[in-house]
């Protein structure tokens, strides 16, 4: 079963979380989509284009299963301890690794390749760190240049007014849902901006390994929590983000 589909600025519901009421609310709310989302985002379409975790990300030969279990293992030191990822649900080609990568973009740039379901962080010298990702589903893909306008750990999630109109029970979170394992944005969030305005897109932490390599969102990009922590630590505000055409 695929994870719930996402709306603008939203992430997948943490299915394994402890707050059943919040979980059910978001399962209901995130399964649908708002017809107005595409028009609100259309200005971007067609625009120009932890220790063991860190060690695992530096291997150019790819990860073995034992290395993947380490890299995607539990992260107990977090404010909200993150459980291990079930790598049995993750295609090994989406394990984090360093790969040859030719680009004119500067080191540090993030490049999203939705057609291949990868996110790259350019490292320079013809190399990049590559992460498996979930991306926008049909009708919600976009391409263009943006930048990280802000970033947050265990961000507060606020349902958009369109969701509250469809799902009145979401009004209880109108003032914001605090960060935690049940929060749809996960452990880390990079908010994408263009020309000083929030685009409604994010790169966020996903708890669903079965979603990696699939188009399931409304345009946001999800990395596994452990990968997102790895990328987040290397990504300052104002980092350029390029989303390639699918």
C-alpha cells in the first residue's frame, strides 16, 4: 500500500507514530488533493532549471546490506528518537552513496531528478552524494530553480486553509502541530523559496521506505529520515536547489 499523498507543504503521515487521532486525521486529509494547488504553483513550472551515517555516505562502491542497516538504523539521540528504517522495503539502488556526477552547478547545490527519483548534493571534483527520494505524482511535478529560504528541525506543521475547509477536524491544528514522530514534516525540513516567496514545496523527512522511488506527493520531495538528517546538516540557508524536468 502506498503512503498517503501529500498536499502543499505537507509531508507523509508517520504511520508508525503514537498519536492515533492525529494519524487518522492526516490519513484522511492527505489522501485527496485540492484542484487549486496546480494553479498556485504554476509560476514555478517551466522555470529555469552523524558519525556512521556520514561514513556510509562516503562509499563510492555502494552499501552492503550490513552497511545499510547501520546507515538506516535507529537515531536515539534525536529529540524524538527515530526508529530504524525497514530496509527490506527499500530498493538497494536508493541507498545513499557517493557517485560520479558532472554538472556546472557549484559544490553544495542540491539537484532533484524526479525522473530517476534521486536527490544529489554536489560535492565538487565530479562527485555528488546521491539520495533516493519520493517525488510528485502525475499532474503535480514541477521543474525550475529555487533556494532554501529556511530550514527547521522537528518543524511545526500547520494545515493549510484548504485542508481545514475540506476536513473541519483539522481545525484543531490551525495554530500548528508541534514537531514529533506523528508530525507530517518529520525530523528535518528544507523550505524552498523563489524571489523571496515560499513556493509551498519542501524537502522533508519521510518514514516510508516503500515510497522511495515513487511519485506519491503533490510536488514535495521526501528523503528517508536518516538521509534527510545527513543532507540537512550540510545545507545552509540560501543553498541553490535545481529541480530537473521529469
